């Protein structure tokens, strides 16, 4: 009696006929493409700048109308902190609003707000610190030690506890959240989608360095451009913004501690506090974003 040959799936010969075909491997870079034109991040930044200018004009007008000293605002740390916070919040809000307008429904994944493979993320964070340290040393050897940024000078001379707390919140919490959301979650992802990974890393990294030029130096711009490029690569290869936020928060926290010459427990307090706070805000944004997207989904 002749044996009956076993039937095989025509497209997947390793499977018997009729067996379910396994889904293709996930490509997390293509799952939540932003799908916006290259000009979108720049339009969002311009809208945030215009919005901050309007807010600043209204605040100055209100102070002048109340008989306050308007001339002293240019050197007032509290005013600078408030305006910086306004700009950061507007930067995030305008980015989300523009993506919403262009694509219909922004989800956290569109901005790479998703869980990360933590072992890979840790490796990228350590590697980024090493690369930035080498870049900083090379810049110092070739061009001299970078001039301190005005922000560092202002922070070093500040002694009021409330103002120092505001500085810490701005530099160690708000800046990592807003800047990573915009530069890595929006600008880099848009440029990488439109022009490829190499150009996305180069352009977004250079812009990140250049926006820190006012009040700084060209040497600082070069080091920060390297940091920006490494953060772009981190976002790409971990498929997540969370490691970038943690890296940025820890980087700024260590700089804050060095500027104020904190004791070791001060370093730990600022570092742990900033990392845990930014991570908590990120996870909350992911949760609320998914709920909002689900609530807006058509029935």
C-alpha cells in the first residue's frame, strides 16, 4: 500500500497544510510612523516661539501697568524660568496639535513614547556618557575649555531656596521631558522618515547643539551636538523615548550638582528625584495618551 505524502503549506513549507501562518516580525519603527512633512517640527517650534512672545508681552504689559520695574526683567531669574517653562510647554503642545491636525490622531507611540528594552537602554546610556566625555575632552584639547553658559553662571550665583528649586525643576525635569519629546520624538523621527537615519541624526543633533548657542559658546555647541546625535541613535535603536529622557535628566542633574557643588547625598537626591519624576510623567503621558486615543476611536 502506497504511503500518503504529508501535505505542506504552499507558502510556508515548514508548516503543514492548513496550519495558521505566523504573523510577520514586528517592525516597531514602522508601526507608528509620524507621517508628517519635514517642515512640521519647524512650524511647531515657530508657533511655540510666537506663543511665548505673546505671553511675554502680556506679562510685561501687566507689570508695566501695575507700576512695576520692567527694565529689571531682563536680569530677573524668576522671569526667565517662567518664560522658559512657558516655551517648553508650548513646544510640546504645538507639536501634538500639529500632528493631530496633519494625521488625525496622535498616539504616544507616534512620538516613541513606549516601553524600552532596558538592558539595551542601559547600554546606550552608558555608551552615550562615554562618547560625550571623549568628545568633551577632544574639544577642550583642540579649542580650549568651553565658556560657561549664562544659565550656569546664573545658577551658581543664586542662593534663594525657592529659585534654586525652580531652577532644578526647569533643568532636571521640564527640559528633559520637553526637549526629548520635541527633538527626538518629533524632529528626529520626522527627519529620519523623510531623509533617512544618517541625515536625521546629523541634522537633529546639529540643531540640538545650535539652539543652546545663545548664552553659550561654540565649543559647548559641538559637545551638545554630539550628545544630541547620540540621543537620536538611542531613540532609534531602543525604539523608545524613555531612555533618552532618563539620560537627559541624569546628565542635567549631574551638571546641576556640579554647578552648586552639592555633597554626595545632594547629587543622589537630585539625580534620583529627576529620573523618577521624569519617568513618572512619561508613563502617565503614555497612559493618558492611550486612553484619549481609545476614546476618540470610531465605534
